[in-house]
C-alpha cells in the first residue's frame, strides 16, 4: 500500500472539489418584524398556474409509485408547445441539474469550460465538479462579449456556457451574435445556451437558441419551469439537444430525476398559455416602471430584459450596496446582494407585486434622502 495513503486519517475529496465555493441562494428572511417581501430569487409574483397547483395536488394519490423515469408525457407537452421532437428533450431536477450533467458528460480533468465575468455561479461550480478548469471571459457593459469569449477558446475548451438573458445583470446578446459565436467555435466544443428567462424577453433580435440546437451537433438550449411558470419548488428543467447529447445525458442522469408531482404540474403549466401571458404582461409593465422610478432617484440601473433589475450604489449617495441591503431588509424588503458575482456595489431586485414594487421605490427614496442629507451636514 502506498505510504501516502497509509498516512491519511480520513477520505479526501479529489483535487478541485474543495476549490468550489458552495452556491448560496437568495435570502428569504428580513431583519424587520413585519411582513416580508422576498425579491431576491427572481420568482414570479403571480405564482404558478392554478391548473398546475391542482395537478400537483392530484399527484399525491400516486405517491407509492415510482415516476416515469423518462418524463414522457412532460416531454411531449413541451414538444407540442414549441414544435419540437420530444426525443431530443431531456428533463432534469431544475436546469441546474442539467448544467451539471452537461459538464459531467463533456468536461474532464484538465479540460476547460468558459463562462462570462458576471455569469450564473453554477457554471463555475459545474466545471470544477467535473474536474475541469474554469475560464472567465470579461464582459462589456455587463453584457457577454463574443470576441472576449472566442479569444479564450483553446484546444482544451470543451464547453461554453452563455446565460441569455444573463443572471444577475439582465442583459442579453442578439441572436446574430450567438450565431457568430457558434460559427467560430470548434465542432468539438459544446455551446450551452441557458435561456432560463427567455419568456420575458420582448426584443425582436433575441432568440433562446432553439434554431441552433435543432440544427447543429454542438449546441444545446436549457430552460426552466422555475421562473415564469412559478414552479421553483417543484424543480423542473429541460434541455433541447442533439440526439447524441441526449443519449449521453440519459446515461448519467438519475433514473428518476423528476418526481411525479413535478411532472404533472409541469404539464399543466406548459399548457396554460393564458397564465404565461398574464405573467409576461405584468413583468413588462413593472420592469419598465421600476427602472424609470429608480433611475429618477439617482441610482444607476443596468437595462434588463428579464424579470429583475441590477441596481448600482457605488458613488450614488455615498453608501454601499450592503448598507442599502440592511436598510431595505429592516423594512421587510429582501433583495439579492451580488458580491459573489463580482458586483459588490449592486443589489438585484426581482420584479414583484404592485405592492412590493411601490414599497421598494419608496424605501430607496428614503434611503437616498437620509444618507444624502447626512452627507451634506
């Protein structure tokens, strides 16, 4: 037996695992004692479709039985909604599950995976968990830069993750830029288009990437039911991918990685187009209103096409984002501090109900007034 192994006093995780900083979700509780408004996790204020809630409840009668491991009916429902081939859809326990599976299938020790400067934290975690090397491409004005990504592609690049729209900045890159990126990547590099917020985008030059995923062997698109469908607790994600990629994912995913209640709720949610339309309309109205009102107060806001906005505090009123976070939390308003995304001077605000939206603007106005007057004394 190797002398080094003999000296170990406990099992050690393989190299790279302890380099991972665990993902910390948006907080749920506030510092105040009154009502709490959770605006930290980009959840829909309209909640899930009532039809999805009823379908979830009805599934309770079948708890003794294993779910359909292939989530066949859900894949068929998704395919019907988007005009896709259900055989090229793989479902997962949230899109995070699928991002990890993609990295696990295509990234090995020493391989590289690229993501952008303020991209979703799970990309880095998934690459490291697979034994790969994370490579960060700088952004331009908080937006993915295709040229910066391409400059970092090497013979070891196995995967490129793009969140479009991006979380937490809310920015997007046009479909022409996505196509340019893909055209310049090696055929051996997998391009993952993470379109978690696609339903909210109202820009004519945007596409979630289904066209590329339908046509090419090295493009996949991931989606989620956690945002506009309001099923974050059920954990439902799906990927549309080439047959070879689906085959690889199906070989390594858990055999029952989606539970029966989630499957039934997902089917009902994807078929309730009216509820989705209401959510889109609500977001379009209040995203515009929040952006305009917060800018009027003197804050900088990164233009967003998603269901959240990024508020900048540096040099605005002489107080930091963490000061603002504490102040808002004392009023029951829970936003997301995004220092872990390389944005220490920012808070991310989810578009909420009319009540919470108005309360946030009023609180930010008070915060600015209090600290501006204090600074002028």
